[in-house]
C-alpha cells in the first residue's frame, strides 16, 4: 500500500500504534498532516504524483525513539513502515 495524505488525514486526532523490535507497542497521536506544495521549478505534478506529505505524531516524553524505520498501524489499516525522527 502507498501511504498518501488523503489516506492519513481522516485519522488526525486518532492514536496510531508503533511496533518496536521487541514486540512492544505503544500509541502515538496523529496531530497534523500537511501535503507538500509543488515548487515552482518542479515538473508539472511531480510531487502530486509522488503524494509527498508530512505528518506530526505526539507521544510521551519517554521513551525517546531512535531515528529509524518502524512498522506503524493506523486504525483500520495494515501496518506500514515509517521513518520516525
């Protein structure tokens, strides 16, 4: 599955599950989704076709997650791998 802003945006305010290597899971709250703007010098539709976007996830101050790729499950979806930093 290709994750897009349109798929993620309905989940703003919901908890997503982050799966750690030791089978531990914890919840982060999706607080914001921002679709990427297409730069003026880009080929027409380049980022639109790529579906570029960013999202903000909030969680507890501890533990602090290392900057790596994690399986993340959004409500009603299969896990997707996201780089979290």
